[in-house]
């Protein structure tokens, strides 16, 4: 590491340092050299692939042939890290220089690298297709590859779960202008939507994001107007969006049917979970419906909503707002203190990441929205991007991203092939870190501030345990419906109203019938079923948190080991090894969220009911 451990903490400077990765800013020659080097090396790899021996059939793979393959895969692992580092740096530059066209173009400088990488993988998969058990065992036992057993098993599974290589190549080419273009069409439509709020002379035009923000306004009339405006705006696009969704679901269906799977196959594989695990998790989520409906009804009364809570009242604020800002320095000290209490290595890492300016939080123009954490696998550094506005939720977001950073840091010495963490497990450290800070914040506030924090916690629970499961059911219903016919706007609206109405039950008086149209997650073509991993991450991290609370400080070391293994074990293996749990049993998932009963009890007590 290029930075000393004695750098000043807390830091005053809210912007990050990127020169230690590639120096020279937007016109970095070091970055350009790295990209050209990658293009050259990947070109050589493509040639080398041609001359490698066939894995299966014929006379079989010689000892030399196996060594060549192992060396080839090991080099690809190294190049993957270099590509990741260059891509991460380019991404970091572009989000902090949105007013500089040259910076915005940096990520696309990697396009050629990505294309060569994709072509390589198609070639490698074709070779692993139909590989015999005995030959495969020689790969997993080879000293250069022994560390990435899960990766090799998945490579083999994916190779065998595909159509003939020639058909797969055709699918890739067709998807570029078909499936993925439908996804892009959604992005374009949703970005252009203008929402008209109010009528006549008072009418105002807003973006979808601005209008949605009004759902947390204290004025019920404003929330209702925002909802009506959004309904109208999405409703106007419903025919086009139904056609889009019909094409996406239809294309996906054609492919998974041809490959011999079903609508969940890819998503289960990507997330390294078994079907039974997801079913058990959904069953457990349903068990919390009565409790969360009780919470919504309680909140509705507290808000004085005589007719009950409507869809657009869910985020309405309770109590008086505290406008006191928390400075960046205070936030750093508070987060490090809480992390330190949980685990000395975690606290030490947070302090070092902040002191070394791996974190960008500055509130200024010329920056992208949102937040993320990215690893620099060659330099073994991490970077966090967000905008910190001095609010309590901003402190939690920073804690969340630092949790991701810690997770990445713990995995820094692993190879690229054992570092891919599925989405559900990737939220373990971040959510745990957020929970530590949230609990500490809850313990030091009272009255309205406490009510707000609890309400936010219960809103999140409702999203993960009611809303996401309803999305999952809607996704499955779309595929079932598409098997026998076409999806259209009327049908989609009817399905949405029925499924969400049943999910929220007596908790809400209305649902959003255009949810199928407005929710981006149904249109993400590169990650089908992009919803259930959120519930998985929420409940799984809660289980780890509960366990850590019960076991005391000694468990922090176990959590570290669990995090390191998230790239090389399946979800079920992690559950068995570190939580003594069977993820296929709904009892595990139910136990994870038991503390919600106490949260609802406290929420009611604060409201005096
Ligand atoms: Zn996260």
C-alpha cells in the first residue's frame, strides 16, 4: 500500500485521491498504457486459445496440455484483475467529472478489452462443454487452479447448460439488437418521462425522481397529487412498455427453454442458491405480513389518515423533523467508533480507508448521483463514491459503503476467480455495518427522532418482506402467462393489482397498478429476476447480525472468515459452515427477522398505542 497508516483521521477533505492508481488525471498516460497493454495481451490470449489442446475427445489431454491450460487460465485471472482496475478507475473518474466530456468517455476506452474478454470466454466454455469427470478432476487438482474449485464447477455447469456453441454465438449477436435493446428502450423511455403535478396554472413539470420524492412530503394532498401525476405519466407509456416487457420475457423464455432450464435457472445460478432456499425464504417473509400490516395500520392512524393508508402514504414522515446537520468529521468518528466496538480490525480498516482518502463524499455539482464501492485489485485499494448531505441516513449510507469496502479488503489477496460474490451475499458486510450504526443512533435519540428512525427501519422491512416478494410473484406470473400468450397492458395491470393487493392486504387501501411499468428491475435484461436477492441480502445479513450479537466479540473473527468465503462457497455451504443453518428451512429465515416484533412493539409504545 502506498499510504502510511498514520495519515490524519478524521479527514477534513471530502474528496478522494485517485492518482495513486493511475496518475495524470483525465489524460492519464499510465491508464492509456494499461489499456493498450490489456488489448495486446488479450489479443495474444485469443491466439493462444487456438493452439491449446482440445480438452475432451481424441487422445485426451496430455500432462503438458493440462499445464498449458492451467497457465492460460491463471494468466486470464491476472488480466481480469488488470481490466477490473482500469475499469474501476475510469468509472471513478467519470462520476466525479460529469462536466468533462473526456472523463465521461474514459469507461468506454475499455470496450475493446471487454469484447475480447467475452470472446475468450465463449471459446473457453466451448472447450469445457461435455468434459468427462476424470478430465475435470485433473483441472480442479492442478496446483495452479486448486484455489478456484467453485469457479471451475460453475464454468463446467454453464458450458453444459448452454445450446450448441454456434447457437450461443448467434444468441449473443441477436440479443445485442433484441433482448438488450428492449432493456435500453425502457431506459430511454423512463429517462424522458415528464410528470405533471397539479392542474391548470399551478401545474409543474418534474422528473420521475422528483415526483417520487414527494411521497415523503408531510402534506397528504401533495403526496396524492404526485401519485396521480405519476399514474398519468406511466399510463401514457403503458402500451409501449407492455410491448417491451412482452419482448423481454418472450426472448428470455425462448432461450431458457432451448437451454433446458426454466425462468429461474439463470438467477439461481448467478446467486449461487438452490430453489428450495428461495422458497423457504419467501415462506418466511410471508410469515411477517400480519406484523407489518399491523405496523402500517398503526402508522396510518398516527398520520390521521381517516380512510387508511394509500400506496403513496407509505413514506409519509412521522413527528417533527430535526434539521440538525451532522458534519463529515462527526460522521467519520461515530462510524469508526461503532465499527471498533464490533471488531477491532473492522474499525482499524475504516479509519485507514477514510484517512487515506479512499472515500469521496463531497456535495458539489459536476458529480453523478448515487453511491458505490469499487475494488482496485492490482493496487489492493478500495474506493467509495457517494454524496454526503449531513443527514442521519447519509451517515448510514457511508457506514454501508464502508462495510462493502471492508468485505473487498478482506478478499484482497484472493484471485479474480474466487472473488465474484453473488448479489445477496455481497450485502452481508454492508448491511451489518449499517445495522451497527443504526442501532447506536437509535440508542442515543428519543421521542420524534427515535420514532423516525424506527419508522424508516420498518419501512425497509416492509419493502424487503412484502414488496420484493410481490415483485418475485409478479415476475413468475409474467413468465407463466407468457407461456400461453402475449402480455399486454391490461393483463399486466390486472396481475399487478391482484398480486400487490394480496401482498399488502389490509395494510394499504390501494396499490400502484402501473408498478409493472415504472419499476426498472423488471427490465434489467442482463440480470433476470433482479428482485429476490434484495430480500436474501436483508434477511441473511440480519441472521449474521443476530448471531454476532448473541455470540459476542469472538464472533467478529468468524464473520471475517465468512466474508472471505463468499466468493468460493455457495450460499447453502456458507449457512452450514458459519451459521450452523439449513438455508432450505424457513425456520432459519424466520428467526433472522424476529427482532421486528420488538421494533413494532417499541414503535407502538412511542406512539402511545
Ligand atoms: Zn450495498
